[in-house]
C-alpha cells in the first residue's frame, strides 16, 4: 500500500517550505503550503490573504478576554476590520475542510496546519516532522529574513508556541507526540536533499 499523502509538520525555521518544494519537484506531486491561507480566505468569502494573522493560530484566553472587552466597551471604537475579522474557530474549520478536499484528490504534500493530526488515522499517509536546534533555526531565519539572531530566536519561539497551541486547541493533539509521526528528522544533521532521497526510497518500498 503506497503513500499518497505526505504531511510536513515543522518547527519554525526547520526548512519545511524548501523541503516541500524539493519533494514536489522530485515526486511530481502537488504542494499545499502558502496557498492554504488563500484557499481558506476564498472559502470564508474574505479578501485574499486576510486570514493570514489567524493562520495556524488559536487565540489565548488573554486575547479572547481582550476582544470581549473591546466589543463591550462603547468608548473604544471597533473598526470595520476588527468587526469583519473571522473567528479563529471558523478559520480552523475552513482550513480542515480545505485539507480534507486536497486529501480526496491525492497525491499531495501538505505543509503544517495540523495535517499530521487530521490524517493521523488515514492509511497511506507519510507524516514527517522537521526539527532542529533553536540556534540553527535562528541562524537560518536571520539569513532569510534579514533579522538579528535575537529577533529570529524570538520569532521562532513565537511561531512554535502558536502552532502547538493551534493543534492542541482545535485538533486535541500534542505536536511533540512522537506517535503522530512516521518519521521525525533533525534538519541540522540531515540535509533536505538527503531527506528527499529517503522519502523516495520509502515510496519505492511501499510499491514493491
């Protein structure tokens, strides 16, 4: 039984976007990554890219309390943008629908968005998680985004927390659970081309 879906869970800065592109080229598979947010926006009838701030985000208790206080305080004006902002739960539900539609037409590579949890029980799904030491990821982020390593480190920590909270809040799973993954790999020690080669071998084994 061959794999026909690959999910790429990742720590921020571990190289998932680059790996998805390499895998897509090597396998000839469709890749869902940055366009997931655009598809979600279309499904919700929003402007292109408008849910980006909620992409893989579950509001904290502080945020929910803050939103309730703003809406309930007439002295503080609620802007049209704030009023039109979609609820995080609606974005999560639309995201899941987008991913399930993609899974209905494999083969496909899906980056992030809790796909490893959504398809945890689906046969023929290769669930990969990319990790790397924070220092290595910070250097990679600093180079690619023109940031200081200090700012890159804070960005990595922020996105790691946000994505983990999203998966826990909306999918009820812990991203650090090793049983969610077929293979977890440290991209500070294994290069992306090497990962592509291993995945190709795994696919070949499944077809033999």
